[in-house]
C-alpha cells in the first residue's frame, strides 16, 4: 500500500513562506502525476498544483506566481514552496499521487497538513 506523508505545515504570518514536503513510500517515478490539494473549512477540496511524469506542472490561478511544485526522485518527495502567503491560503493541504497500471487508475492521498496564515 502506497503511503504519502506530508510535513512542513504550520502557522505563518501573511506575506511569509512555507515549504510543504510529501514523502512517498514508493519510487515517485511510478506515478503518472503527483500534486497538492487543499481544503478550507466549509469548502470543497481544490487543486493547488500538480506535476506530471514528464515534469510538466500545473497551478491553480490562486497560486500562480507564488507557489512552486518540485520533485526529488532520489528522495521520493514532492515539495510545494509557498511564498507571499495570504489568509485565504489557510487550509489543510493534501498530497496526492495517481498511478495507472493495467488501465486501472489508483489515487492515493496523504493525511494532510494544516497551514494557517494569520493576517
């Protein structure tokens, strides 16, 4: 069973930075994509950023220019660097990974890490 473990969340003032890290129990090269979602209280879970197997990246409009997703194959981690944080970035951030094996898609989720931005 694939495990994804997030770290790096915490409390930060508006304008500050945080770096989230997601450690996978498998080689991240087996995943078609990995990414970060977030869920604020009372809201649906939404995409923050993702990185595809070919290295292409996608960002939600809310994070463009402020967030950067990256991966480290040697460490089997995917990180999310978040700069210029705003109060509206407050949410639980989840790491996700998707694999497609024999036409069967499996989506894995981490337990989440809380990010709180104080204004």
